[in-house]
C-alpha cells in the first residue's frame, strides 16, 4: 500500500516539476533554445542508449558463452533501459537523471548500493 502512494506522488510531482522547469528555462533562454535543447537531448540520448545497450547485450552474451552468470551486465542493462525511459520523457529533470544513468561509474555505484542493501534480505540457495 505504501508503494502505491509513493508512485502516486511521483506521477503527480514529476510532471509538475518538469513543466515548471521547462517554462522557467524557456523564459530565461527563449522557446527556440529550449526546443533545441529537447531535440538535442533526444538525439544524444537515443544514440547513447543504443550504443551502450548494444555493448551490454554483447557483454551478456560473452558472459553466457564463458559459463559465467552475467549479473553485473544484466544490472547495467536494466539501468540503461531505465535511462532510456527517463530520456524518452520530455523534461530537464528526467533527462538529467537519464544521462546520469548512462555514466558507467554511476551505474556501478547504484548497483553496489543495491547489492549491499539487499544482501541480508534474501538467502540464495545454489
């Protein structure tokens, strides 16, 4: 029940913040520069997500062919997918979040944090 309220808050607050940021930004730099920024981030974001997604796919295939479970590569792939979703959403805040997730060091930091946080919550039986 708690997660439902968190999601509701995110679905309510994020669009309002994005609209406010876009309007404020366009008032400072102008509407055409704002549109140019949105188009540029869409182009750059789609190129980066495609490139990194392809590299991650090849890393997963390589790990499987070597008989290694590709846990790290799968985690990075999931975060690249989430980055693509953030970049698909128009807005400055979601674009910044999406681009942050495309930085390998940021993804690795998040992955390690999630692993450390969840290490004592589940028992893995081989």
